[in-house]
C-alpha cells in the first residue's frame, strides 16, 4: 500500500514453483494496471497456464473490494524459470 492508501503494482505475487516442488526465478513479468485499487480488501487469483519443466507460465488477476463489490484492478502474466535441485543448491542465500 502506498502513502495515499491505494494498492499499487506490488500487489501481485505469482508463485509457480509450487506446481513442481521446485524453486523458480522470474524470467519475464508483465503487469497491466487497469484502475486504482482502494477499499478494505485485495484479492489475487493466480493460475498456472503451463507448468513446464524448464519454464512455467502463470497469470494473475487482482481485484479490490469496495462496498462488497469486486473491482478488477490489475492483470499479470509471468514466465518463471524453474530450477532443478542441483542448481538451487549452488545459489547462496543473501541472508
């Protein structure tokens, strides 16, 4: 949420890695902001379009709830590069 009380482009999070039990890295991400989001609730519905072995394609739609009615505010499409266990083990955590 930003300083004016509106949700903004960080509202969408897509987790494709859970479909195969692998970690993943964002290879490509497109976000269409359709309208300002306000209200007291934000809903994100994500779906896996293609759970590929090397690249998974996922989409998400974000809506806000105003006076009990949903308003479509953003749509995202992402390509997630899936990592195998060996590659994931070689990456050091920044923590």
